[in-house]
């Protein structure tokens, strides 16, 4: 085995380890809201910091800002609530697409974060408005 083989094998091993590490979360991605539909103080104060402190969970600044802007766009949409709810549900499809994108891939843990957040929002626009605050905190604490 020559040095190039060792280097390639080492890089493959590091890549595999990074993938395994990516699946280990420090924070459970649930219980985003309190009983009144407000964002949990624990999420704003501690959990979002813990989640974004692991760079493997975070998309690039541009990617997270794009998702945050999408949340704000939906929030400010004129029209009926039913259309907003459809657009909120579409966030899951958009993040899944970005996960599979070859050029602008987002981390799997971020996909899980968005999917679980949207699932907990359900059809509740008050929860969605609260989720916009959580996304603002995500942008603020994102280390990338």
C-alpha cells in the first residue's frame, strides 16, 4: 500500500465518521412550543444554542438565511390562512430537496429540525409565528 492509498482510506474513514457523528444529536428535536402555542423559552434560551453549537447541524449562513426569509415571506403573505398553511407544509419539501441537492446540500440534522418544527406547527398559525422567532435565533447563533 502506498501513501496515496493510506490518505484515501483515511479520508474515507473520516467521511464515514462524520456521517455517523451527524446522526448523534445533543438536543431532542421536539417540544418546540408551550401549551399556549408560544415558542418554548427553553428552546430560545438554551436548546437552539446547543443545536447550532455543533457545526454538523448547521447549514451555511446563506442557506439558513434563505430558510429564515422563507419563514418571513410566509408570515407576511396576504390572503387566507389556508394558503399559508399549505406554504408552511411545503417547507418540509423544500428542506428535503436541499438535502438531496448536489451543490447546495443542507445537513440531515437541519432537515430533521425543520421537519419536526413544521410537524409541531401543524395548522396553528400562532405556532408558526412563534417558530419565526426560533428561526431568527437560529440565524443569530449559527456559527457558520
